[in-house]
C-alpha cells in the first residue's frame, strides 16, 4: 500500500490554499478565503500571509513587486551618502504608491508605526494551510 499525502483534518477556520510544492521560493498566490483576498508568499522556504490590502490607502499590496530595497548611511560630517541594495526577494512594494513592507514580518519600511496584519500560515502534510 503506498502512502500519499492527504488533506489533514481541518478546523472551520483553516483553508488549504496550495500544495507546498506548487509554491516555490519567491512565488506567491492570492487566495479568496471567506470573501477576503489573502496573499501567501514563500520567502526563503518559509510561508507568510497577509491581507491583500495596503495599510496606506488600501491598495492591492500583495500584487506588488517582491524585490529588495535600498538602505543608506549618511555621514553628516563628510556630507557623504552610501547606498546599498539589500534584502532581495524580501520586500513587497505596493503597486499604488510604492510603500515598502518587509514580507517576512509585515513591518512597513516607510512608516515604522505601521505593520501589516500577519495571518497564520503553515505547511503540513504537503499542503499550505492558512488560518483566518
Ligand atoms: S495604497 Fe499602498 S502605498 Fe498607497
């Protein structure tokens, strides 16, 4: 008898959104769950989920570009600026006005007081499961 991955018994608030092997690193899906669009990302082999709703003005954040960001160091004495591209594949940019969010934590890079609501997501028995 062969062993096959099966859907785990799910609670009412749990939803299978994909097979784990369908969502490679750097990929995302946007699932419609209970009338809400939820973006699920595989970043470095870990899954993260957020509402497809930007904390700035409600744009479709999870449809934005997933890339990196620029960090700068400023030497006020020498009046020099050093810029560096970093965090490639971890920063989500909203398609409306470009606000950047750390897709691994939900932290907004533009406004440190702003953070996305993280939605619990896990891989289990070959499935990616979101809990709303
Ligand atoms: S709505 Fe997302 S940056 Fe403005």
